[in-house]
């Protein structure tokens, strides 16, 4: 069971890392920035609730640390890789 939980945590990290990577490229609180933040959280909720049938306590132990770490590390790597995009249309 612990191996399965570790696998799910690693899978959550792999899914959320690109969103953290992309999120730092957009202006804070813009629409694309919000999408990079909220779409993976909704996916996380759907998988946790309807696929895994986990309670919120289990998600707090296994999923949220992986998700937070993925967004933080993705943001660090993304900010060093390429400058911000301008979300304004000209």
C-alpha cells in the first residue's frame, strides 16, 4: 500500500511540475497564470475523490506535499529558464 501511495505522489509531482514551470512565465493573477494554478488542482481533486476514493486526510499526507513541491520547483526552474511572457494583445 505504501508503494502505491509513493507512486501516486510521484505521479502527482510529474503532472504538476509543468504547470508550475509555465505559471511563472505569466503575470501574476492573469488568466493564464490562474489556469496554470487551478486546472491541476481540479484534476487532483477529481482523481483523489472519484478514482482513488481517498478522504481529504489521506490527500493531505500524500498528494499536497508533492503538489506544493512540484509547483515550487517548477517555478524556480521556469523562472531561470525563460523570461516572462506578456499576456497583453497588441
